[in-house]
C-alpha cells in the first residue's frame, strides 16, 4: 500500500509537531522555529556546553533498515545530549532477518516503553505507514525512506545555507546538481527551499537522472552544468545513487565527472562567495574533487555538525 503525507497529520490541532515525516506542506513558521532552535542550541549539540536533560527518562530507538553513518550517529548523539536513553536497532542482526515486519518491530518496542522512533527504510512511505499505526504518545521521525523524503537533511541544509548567506532566501540562487531522480535529499531540500522563498532554484543533471513528475515544478532545469553554475550563491552536489539506478543510466563514472563533477575551475563560474554542500557520503572524483570538497568554500563538515543541532531541535520539539 502506498501512503502519502496527507494520510497522517504531522501537526496536531494546536499546530505542534507530533511526527516529522516530510517537509512537504510544513508551515514556514514551523520550519523557521526548528532552524532558530537549532541555531540556539548548536553549542550544546557540539558538546561545548553541559548536556541538557529535557528528554531524561525518555527512550528513543534508531530503527534503521538501511546502512547509515552520519544520520544514525548524529541522531544518537542528539538524543544523548538531550538526556534520552537510546536503543540502536540494526535490521541485519534483528528478528527482521526472520521475517518480522517493521510494524511488528515497532509494536514490540512500543510495548517496552519506547516513545520515539527514528526510522530509515528502503521503501517509499514506510515512515508514514508506521506513524499511521503508532500508538498514542509515540513519535515517528523519518530519517530517510526510499526516494521520498529525508526531512532532517533538508532542515540541516537550509540551516547551513542560512548561516552562510543570511535569513533572506529571496536573494539567493541555489543550484542542485546530479542524481535528483533517486534522491530523497533533493526532494526534501526542494521543499525547504521553496518554503523559505528562495529566489531561484536551479536543477542540473543528465536527463535520465532528473524526475519526470512535478518534483521540479518552478525550478530552472538544464543539463549544461557550466551554464547553470553562473552566478549561483550555493551549490548542492548530490551523491550518484548507484545502488538505486537502473543499469546504463550513466555510461561511465569518468564520463559523469567530466560533465557534472564540481572542480575548482568550474566553481569559479559561481558567485565569488558561493558555498558548496554535499549530503554525503561523497564519491570523490565523481561528484566533486578533493580540492573543492576540502576547500575554503566547502561547508560539508558544517552540514555534519549542523545535523546534530537540527536533530536535537526536532527531538526536543517532538518529545520534550
């Protein structure tokens, strides 16, 4: 069964978040409140101040059915810095290998008193399905499902751009490059950028890696990377989703890099103070060169540190 965001309300009657499943349709004031809160608690997120205790006594489970480094680790750190107890669920070593469904897993952990579930799943709509069946008082946070959504990544990318360029997104030209078709990150970034009123959103990539539905509505779309880079304020490079692509979409990785890889020479076409983002993991020498990824205009590690702050803000908003 396919689920969509309208089937499960993210906000209660008072406008308070009860789940975070997608940024699509999330009110601007809610999005901005999360960004502002993350900015306020960033020192705590980075361990520079004493641990907070707003979630002391709350048990949270990272319910991951796909591999993850940054997202799982930063959610774990975020929960611990709020004083929560954390259970790490790994599908490869759980009863999922014996045929237990994600919903049965959720219900069993709920019965043990787990209140918050951070869910990563390969199927589109998995987090929304779990939210629709969750018990009263249970919170679901989507940590990436299929190609659909990765809302906390969209939030941390927006926070990173805001810190670098200011709160007025209407002045900005933002370029998203690469495998948009298979990218839940791109979809969440697009929702965030639209909600924040970004002046121009450009999307660039091979035609076979661009979605054919309404995903890119209102965007300037093209396949000439050099032309699309002209004058942009921020460049989001996407990972080439090789594990989700059909055979033959990209002929060779070298050929992809020649057309769509970000080099220092190419970056000079952007605004002089342009910033570079990448959600990771990076395929160095494919989407981006070492010189750019590790260079002064790269905010890749800032994104990672902002991930902890955003996830603290989300957990606090939903569970405190």
